[in-house]
C-alpha cells in the first residue's frame, strides 16, 4: 500500500494555541480523552456543542473507539472553523500555531481519514486505505476562498485525518506561525527540553495559506482580520495609560470641546465637528446586518438611549458618558478611504480600529476630562459590541470578566449595547432582552464576589 502519486507531497494540519506547545513537546499531541486521562491542561479552541457531539460519535473502523480518542487534523489550510472562532473574537490569531504532518503518515495503522467533518449528526465516511483519498472533494479542500458554501460543501471541505490517542512530536514536519512571536516561543520550548529546533515556517507553507488577514486594505494586508481578546485587552489598558500620560505632559492645544457637556451640545449641532465623525458621515455600508449608512445608524443609537431602561437607571453624569460613547462607537469603521469605492463591508474589527482615534480625540479635543471619564469612554467604545456578541454570537463571558469592570460599568455597557442592537434589528433586541435578566444576574454575582474577595 502506498500514497497515490497525485497526493504525494501533501500535508494535513492541526491548529492549536501557542500555550499548548510545551505540553505537546512534553507529552506529544494527545487526543481529548488522553489529555483528560493524564490530566494535561491545555487552551481549548473548540466549540463546546460540537465537542459533545464528537465525544459521542463512534468510529466504525479499526482502531475503533470515539472521535475523542483521536487527534484531529484537516487537509484544508483555509479553515472555516478557525474563521468562525476568530469572528466570535474568542482567539488571538497571532497566537495560533499550525502543525503540519506529511500525508505519508496515512500509511500507519493508527491513522484514518474521513470525507467530511466529524461534527454533524450525519456521520462522514471513514477510510484507512489511501486509495480512498479519491472520495474527498479536493476542489473544496484546496480552495483559498473564505466563502463557506453550502452546508454540505462546508463539511466536505473539512475532511479530517484522525490519529489514535497520540502523535509523537517526531511526526511533526513543520510548525506554521503567524509571526515571530510564536516562532521565538517554539524555539525556546524546544531548547528548554534540550531538543533540536524544529522546522518553523511562515505562510505560504507548501504553497498554502492559513491565516485570515486584512488583505483588502493595502497598507494592512498582513494584519490579523480580527483583534482577539488578549491583544484587545492589552490595547484597551495601554490606550487609557497613554491618554492620561499625554494629557498630563502635553501642552494644551486648541480643543474642540471644553468638557463632556460641551461636546454633546456641539456634536448634536454639527455631527462632523470631529474628523473621525466626518470620516463616517454618510459612509455607505454593504452589510446584510446594517441597512443605514454609518452616521444615520450612529444617530439612531443615540436616540435609542432615551427609550432604554438600562440607560435611564444611570446617574446623569454617566448618561452623558454613554451618550458621547454612542456618538463615537463606530468611528473605527472610517475613514471612507479605507474601503473600496467608499463602501464599508461587514467589519468586526472596527472597535479595535477606534483605539488610536480615541487616543487623539481624548488627548487633543477636550480641555477638561477626568481619568474616570477616560476609562469609561474607552471601555464603552472598544467593547460596545461585547454584550450582544456574548448573548448571540458565542463570544466568551471570560473576556468580559477579565476586564475587571464594576457593576456600574457593566450597566453602562448593557445600555449602549441595547441601543446599538435596537438600531440594527428590533427582533434581535427582543431576543437579547429575553436573555438579559439571567445574564445580568449571573455577571453581577461574579462582580460582587470579586469585590468581596478584593476586600
């Protein structure tokens, strides 16, 4: 038995978090059940619902067992599963490492493969004979397009290689990394264990691409498509620090506003008084979610605050902070020059893009601004989408809790989130508001417990 000539030179791939590399070097790459058996901790990137299904799915060929008895790999490199995790903002893509193993390993008795993902209620076909590689849809597997396609196309694209229980690190032909951060860390781990430095590649590897980037922006083609939770939290903390330091050290310039009150009055009179607001004024959007242009949507969010019980429960000073943040919440979608033909497409990273804009505005355009106000505005703009994302899109609650917000900040986030969601789709608002009471109770309890522990 041999690998058919037309498939020789191929690899299959597993992606993992950089923090898992040490345990992989120490124990090998282990199946879920093996990791649980010997209590190996790891950063889990998997979808919980899918993992439950995989834990129960039988493997109908030798060496049998459940899917969780196997280490999963994919033939595809442009992986819709990774894109889904990335769009849910549950991963920092620069910290994702791909592990490449030669297709020749299919000749081993502990290796099998499928013609589709082992994630669905309909089981894929399982194979152990390399001749059956002809049954896979290679046009889908080899596609560089991000488009998911139909349900069946998506799962055919995610055909798997399954290796029973353990993959020794000697099988690893190369690691593929996003940038030098992971390359240096992998080298260090191997050196710490007295091992020879492995092959570590950037993309393209074997003429294949792996990572999702802002390829549609000329000057930012190599940036990660979405800023993940760790990098975003670091940027959030850093921008607050920078704003406070610059306001303390830099000489007062000609500012647009005296204070928050003055800003609200002047922006109401002239939406384009700030460059960043002018840059989103009547910015058209090609987005299934948004029908309004960006400035009309922004003004609707501000209007919606008045009908929002969470907003009405805030103090008068905090209401003003939420309202100003509502004006600024989508500035990261601009400027128009960022977009082809000046039409903005769906862009989940706009909160991260707002960070340097916030720095300029809060340093240069306000004569008076307290540290309290700076933190609140940065929190509300950078994380205006987090509540809705947690309740509707699977974003992790841990990201919210790691911000160490107090109950008042949490209530302010809820207020701006509801105003934003109701400006997009009233039906979504209803669904979110059904889930909100139990969510608020749960998060408030954690915040209270943290407060008690600190005391």
